[in-house]
C-alpha cells in the first residue's frame, strides 16, 4: 500500500501532516479511489479502506523513524569513541605534566 501512495507524488509522511502555512498538495481523487478501491461509488468510503490508508501512513512514518533512530545510534557511537580518545589523550598529557 505504501508503494501505491507514493505513485501520487506525495510522500507518505506528508499525507498525515497538517501544515496550515503551506498549501495542501491535492492528490488526484480518481487515481486515489482507483488504486485503493475505497467503495463501490465515488460518494462513499468504507471505514476499512480509511483504516488501511491510515495504517500505510503509520507504517511509512515508522520506517522513517527507524532509519533516523539507526542513524542517531551510529552517530552516538562515533561520538562516544571520539570522547574516549580525547579522554585518553588528556590522561597522557596530564601524566607528562606531572612527570619530573
């Protein structure tokens, strides 16, 4: 379903955002309706269909958050390594200053 949403040129994350300052991007409703077969006619939408679209948006956001979290974990590990190196250098410098 995520792939179906991406066909409309609107990132999955954007579908769930409410940004009143920027103009809302309009999705061609006929294409949307045809892709998801939301109901038998163009006047109704089944709650199951709406729930499926909401689930696709949630899953897309979750994937994005998982990727961001993995990147932050890697960055944190690198910063910890650098901090450890700096601490070791400070210990060495401190020993040199106190040595006669």
